[in-house]
C-alpha cells in the first residue's frame, strides 16, 4: 500500500541524536512516494554528534533511503538548518542528484507560492533572554527524557509510539507564546516578499494555520511528532502523523 504525493516536506530528523525516530521515518518512506521531496533542515544533528557520537545502523539506512529517492527520480531539495549548518556554504550546489538551497519558493498545483526554509533565520526575533533560552533547552531535554522512557514502557506493553513531550509542551504557556512569535516572524517575511505562505520546521511544532490571508505550514519533526507535510496532486496541503497512520496500517494488515 503506497500513497503518492505531489510534494512531501520533512524536517528535524536529527540523525545522530538518540531521540531520532529513524525506524518510523523509514516506514513512512516505504509507504509513500512523491514527485518532490524537501528536506527542510536539521536532517543530520551535527551538534549531537559533537557531544557524543552515535550512529546506529537505522540512521545509516535512512540516510541511504533519502539519497536513493533522488536516484529513483524524485526531485530532492535539501535546505540546511542550524544543527546541520556546516552544509549551508554549499547552497546552490548539487550533491549527486540532491539540490542544496538556503531557501526556495515552491509553487503548489493551485498556484500558491510558498517560501520554504528551515526557520532558524528568525531566532533573533523569537528568542527570550539568555537565561530563559538556557532554561528552555534544559526543560526540553527533560521532556525528551520523559518521552523516551514513557514510550519504552508503552512498547513493553505492546503499544505504539505516542508523543508525551508534545502533549506536555502544548500546555506550557511560554512555549505557546514562543510558537506564536515564530509564526508571526515567518509570515512577516512572506508578506515582505509578496508570497502566499511559508513551509518551515525548526520549532518541532507541526501545524497549518491560515492567518491574514497567508498560509503558515510547519512540517514538524521526527523527534516528537513524527510528522510530514504533504501536497496532493490537486494541491491540497495536509499534515500526516505517521504514528497514527502506522496504527491504521496495522489494523488493515490484521483484518486481511
């Protein structure tokens, strides 16, 4: 069972990080094909690799699978983020069949023009005081710690992955304020260039929002949400949460 999309956007995979859900993304790629694939930054987490080198076989397999898409005829565009910023100097170049860009404009099947970029460009407009940013990083690491052990317990009981971290984060008022500021900053950039919307990642918060006649799309991540933004052949944009889809696939397979 494979579903075909006109376009797929993936970001914040964080290969090399212990919280990367490489197996789930491999499963997504197995069940989905696309004409164009945008890798919207933080694909490899060089920050995590500097702290502690960790590269399991699943991460190697996933990196190969992403490259193989370009070999098999999918247009693949890589837009580096902050965790893989060492690739940014290679913008406007090709790595094999993969295009490397800092930002790009994607035109949907309906003619909507979307700015595509990772989103770390807007950190200066969103960031709190240094001590608040430091505290936020520590709290986020703690949330991922809870998420990791909670899902280990769920797997032992035969359950599927569920993002405890995303559930808790949504209930933090300050986190929601930062998300709103980030959304405002990206849409301000879109309006400045006379475009119709934006597709970004960076903040690990998937959503599609229509605001002041502009479209804000965040494709999420493969640390907490396991989400992808997709465009259908008719130009409709939607978010896919692969943990939910995987459960549905398991039910279909059991029924058959």
